[in-house]
C-alpha cells in the first residue's frame, strides 16, 4: 500500500435495491491502524456498505479504494490483505474448529508449513484450543463468533471487517471478544466494525460514523459525540423540603438553564454549565435555608448523542426496527 494511503477511501457510494436507497451517497475515510465504527439502527445500510467494500455487492454509484486498490477491479488483490467476519458465520458446521481454520488457510494460500502453526496459535489466542477437534456445529454462539474471527485472521490481513462481532454474546463473552479486538489493533490491524451497541463503539472505536437510513449523519470521535450532548447536561437536585413556593425565584437565578419540577422536592435542570448550575443551587439553598438531600449529574451516553445527532426520538428509532424499515 502506498505510503499515506488510507486503509479505506469511499466517495459518494450508492447502493439501490429497487426503489430503496440502501446506501445513499456515503463518503468516509478509514486511516491505517484505527478502529472505525459504523453505528446505526437496523436497516441503516451497515452490512450493505461492508458487502460493497469486500466485493460481495456492486455499488451503483461512487468510488471506493481499499488498501490502495480501486474497487471493483482490484478486489482480488485487496482480498489478500483483508479479513471478513460477516454478520452470519460462513464456517462449515461439519468441520472441526481446527479443520475450518486449515480450510481457510488453504483458501487464502497460506504457505503449507505455516498453516497448522498459525491455526493452533489462533485457537490459543481465542481460547478455543481445548475444543479444536470439536465440530463447529457443537459450538456455543460465542465460540462460533470467536472462531469466525480467528478464521478471518488466518492469512494475517492488515484490514479486518467485523459485522456486529458481539451481537448475541453474553456480557462476559462480549467483554473478552472486545479485548481481543483491542489486542488486534495493538498489533497494527485496521478494523472496520459495525455495531448497534453504542457503549461498544465508545469503548472500541477511534472514530464513529453514524448511519441513518443509508446516510452518514455524523463522523466524530466518541468523546466529541458525547461532548455534543454534554452541553445539554442534566443535573438533578432533591431538597429537604418543598420548593414549590420558591420555584419562581429559582428560575430567575438559573439564567440559560431550564428547570423542571419532578416532584415538590426534586428538580431537574437542563442545559447551562453544570458547574455554574451547582454553584447557583448551593447558594439558593443557603439563602433559603433549605437543605439539599441529593445532587447528581446525569451523564449523556453515546446513545443520547446518537439520538440527538440523528434527530430521532427513541420512538422513531424503535419504529425503524419494525418491518418495512429503511424505506423512504
Ligand atoms: N439483497 C437485498 N435485497 C433487497 N434489499 C436489501 C438487500 N440487502 C439489504 N437490503 C435492504 O437494504 C437496507 C439496508 O440493509 P443492511 O442489511 O445494510 O442494514 P444494516 O444496517 O446492516 O442493518 P442491521 O443492523 O439489521 O444488520 C435494508 O432496508 C434492507 O432491507
Ligand atoms: Mg447488518
């Protein structure tokens, strides 16, 4: 790959299925060595984007360059350096874990003498060595995901596509898979991953593209995405007495921030600078001799950021998960 060339370069990519614009003029760039997250609700076009980048679907418009190779012409060269973990496993049920790895090794032209040592090392790395002789069909969902990733690494790719690597895993399995993924980045791999899990994208990704109905609505670091909503922070105070009679006075002190009464003792304050809000409230409580029982800031999650940026209310997002999703 030429020096300075990003791992993935996408410009105006479009995929149509009949009337449906599954991927709608997206452009982005994945730098070498980063974990890049594609985050979006069901049907937003994440898998379709991966399928185009790995040569399984033809774009209708636009350009893509992967590892310096122009698609679609350069796909077979690019494939030698990329690993793909599809959303549904592509391994053979009737083969053992080891045989699946060896099969992939042959498929990718791994030198004969390296096939077994590499396969065994991957089985160890992924905690599957003890089960290497067991058939894939007997594996748990989590073990299947792990082996599918192992198989995608057999030819030592420099770019790995992971389509929802942790979907369906329990918390512990997801955590260990995430640490494996982080470990791969440490080794210099570039990783393109899709997920619904906002916290996962937050934990793993250097940058995140948020996809809504086939369009990228925002590309940013997890920290920036969170900061965007932090400006609309939420602080909650519970007082030791009824503050209803003091509501007007409180409101006048808050300036830009807005207060909402949850019950006679509790208010929520939206917006404004959280530090200033705290100062104001403490002063208010001293002046009025009314104690504060509890105070908390509610930190926005990446989910809040996602909903705000995408301009979708939670209701709309869940509606997109119902049949007919993504149509417009
Ligand atoms: N082969 C196909 N034929 C027709 N429509 C398709 C095909 N593949 C995908 N679509 C449609 O394209 C849209 C995007 O689908 P895609 O699978 O890329 O979404 P996704 O973001 O991966 O969703 P999920 O989070 O559910 O995996 C959806 O509306 C889907 O129904
Ligand atoms: Mg998908």
